[in-house]
C-alpha cells in the first residue's frame, strides 16, 4: 500500500512534475484539495474503504471443460450451485443486450470454505480474443504454489494445457529461491506454477 504522500504523487503524476506544483494543482480544484487532506490524515496502510477479495472471473468458451481442468490439476472444488443468469439486471450490469451466462465458482486450494474463488462463466455470445501473452495489458495470469513445478507442468499438459516458456530457477534477494514456469490452461489462459524455497 502506498503512503499518503506517495499515493498523491501517483494520482497526480500526469499533471505535476514537481512536489511544489501539488499545492497549485490542489488550489485549482476543491475536490483534489479534499482528497489531499484525506490522504494526509490517513495512517500508512489505511484504505479508503473496507474490502475483502472475493473472486476472479474467467470467461470460458466451454466452462465445464475448464472447471474439470482446474479441479483435476489443482484440486479446485465447485462452491455453491451452478449459475444460470439472465434478465434485465444482467443486461444493465454488463451493458450487453440479452446477456445470458452459465458457470460455477471454484474454491481455490489452501484457503478453506471462506477463501476467494475462481469464477468460471460462459456467455451464450462470446467475443473471441487473441491468445493471452505475458505482457498484454489487463489481467495476466493466475498463479498456484505447487510442491514440484516439473510435475505440475506435466499434469497441466496431460490435462490439455501447455507451456508458455521454460521452467526457470532464480534467486530473489531477501525472499528465497523461486522455481517457476508459465503454462496455459486448455483455453490458452496463462497459469503460473511456482515453488519458493
């Protein structure tokens, strides 16, 4: 989490080049001035809102196939009922006409019943996209800590996935040694397999 001053600099960076300009910008905009005071009053690490991470959504061509993959390879288990949603509320939420989606939430391993989930849905009408690349803007990948990276990659490939690059080992000063590889699920989404020691 950024400190108040660092957060403000990040927020205003496109408009200000020097710290001395912050006051000039804030004086011209009452809203920014109020934000400045709120940020400076906040203690380091304090958020504007209370929050809890709940899920990441993955849109699939075939949600059932991806659910099987994440269940068989990583042990993700379905949580709650299968979703089948449509109606005016979904059209308004998504800005799509006649939206209809089906899918399920998967409980992620290592978190118990109250942990975050991977939400895998399919819409009746999909927009195809290019194969995800590691440096494409937007969500890049999901990551799983595994006991053995080599065996995990073999399991991904056996279940219909593939590899993006090679398995690598590197040392991170003050953190440890990382053995890691980027793989792909059966629909091409990038899945990082990692082990720290």
